[in-house]
C-alpha cells in the first residue's frame, strides 16, 4: 500500500503552529475557571463546579477580535451557555438517570447543536460551532438533580459568566495599546484556516453553509453518535466528539480535527486516569484545573490534538467533582464514546459533498 498520500494529512495533524501571543488569553481563561471554583470550595459547594465551569467558558469566545466585539460575542455565547446548562439540568430533573435520560438528551442535543451552529455562524462567533453548548447540555443532563437544582444551576452559571465578562473587560484596560485595540481590525481567527468562507452577516443574511449542511453535519451527526453511545456510556461525549470536526471549512480540515480529537483524547484519558487515581485534595484539583485550562488555551489554536491532552483531564476532573463515579469506568467510557463520535464525523464527512467547496477550493 502506498502511504505517500497519507503523509500530508499526517504532517497537518502533527504540525504545531508557532506561539502567537496566547498567554494573556490562557491566563484569563485560567482565572475565569479558578476563582468561581475557589468560591464554591470556600462555601462547601464544589459539587456545583460543573455549572461554574460552563459559565467560565464564556471567556473563551472572541479571543481574536477587538474588545468591544469580544465582549459582545461573550455576552451572546454566555447567554447560550446559561441556556444550555438550564436545558441539560431540566432533562436531569424531569428524566431518570442513564440510560433513560440519554434517549431524551440525544434528540434535544441534536436540535440544540443545529440551532447554535446556525446562530454562531450568523453572529460570527470565534470559536464557531456548538461545541461548548452541546458539552454543557449533555454534561449537566448526566448529573442527577432535583427540582431545587434548577435555580442553583442558573445562579452559579450566570455568576461565573458575569465574572468572566468582568475579567475580560478589566484585563483589556491593562493590555498594551488598549485604546488602539478597541479600534484595530480583528486578527484572523487562529482556529479557522484563512481559506474558510467568511460567515454572512447583517440583515437578511444567510448562514455560511446551506441548511442541509447543518442538518446533516450537526443534527444527524449528533443524533447518530448519541444513539450509538447511549447504550454503552455517556452519550454527550460521543455527541461532542461528533460536533468538533464539523466547524472546519473543508473535508480535509474535518478529517484532521477528527484525528486530533481521537489521538489527543486517548492520551488524555491516561493522564486523567493517573490524576484521578491520585485523588488530590480539592484545592490541588482547582489549581490543576486552572493550569489545564491555561494549557488548553495555549495550544487549542496551534494544534488541537495537543490541546486535548489538557482538555480531557480537565473535563473528567470537573465531571468527577460534580458526580463521582468509578475512575476506571469513567475514562473507559470517555475513550469509547469519543471513538464513536469521531467515527460518525468521519463517515459523514466522507459520504457528504458540498459543491461550494469545489467552487472555492
């Protein structure tokens, strides 16, 4: 078999872009996660950390645009994250625990992913796509909850999102050339290749892709991955893994992102397994979570596979704080469900074809 055609894809998968000044963003993201968790630790409510984490993810949006546009994007994304947490928690309240809840989550997440994908592209979010909202909805739906948990989830998520917004605004004042930054043109997003078609905007604009793109790649992808994974583990991990590659603008980018997601997760679960078995005290977990969030932001725009080495143990640590389960089963489920989601994304990518890619390629 001639391996030469695979070499460009392998090089693309392994290539790490040079450092591009990501440290300030990484530090802001780490603080956005650490401070709300320290407050929850001090008040004896670390079991609410999952809600705080998703609110803190507000700080991850708009990293490449001037401060006013960044805050606007973060307000929009933060509102969607709050709604995602509420929908997920409501599913946990109304439905039984797995596997029953899983079958409710799958169609809801498929619709949610499609709607958020369209919204994010219309509003020019960076990063684009429904990754974090789907993650929030699925993760919160997997944590057993009573009706009294709904106002708690709302309050904690909103508070964390507001803190992330305040931190973004405060740090912007101390950024070098802060006044110039507000009027400077946005740098091209580091996660999206420069050949990507720009999302349409303005009144009466159409989405970046046709509606069939969203229905096939997001609705069908999430539904199929979630349905397969529901019987064997946590369906939201498979749904997230299916969503991740779809924000890339072309088939090559989706396949590369899928490979990076799988490889990074498989190594990341080993790191998570060692960390969780060590059972560090809560303050150490919070410190590690902040470092992992910073590491993820340092590499997510440079090589997604490397970023997964930080993202995977961070996600599993937060899940374990909210709803402790046997470590061996947790990491095994994460690996298996990621494999399911990535496989679904690859199959959809290979089976679908968009004319506009040929026209623009």
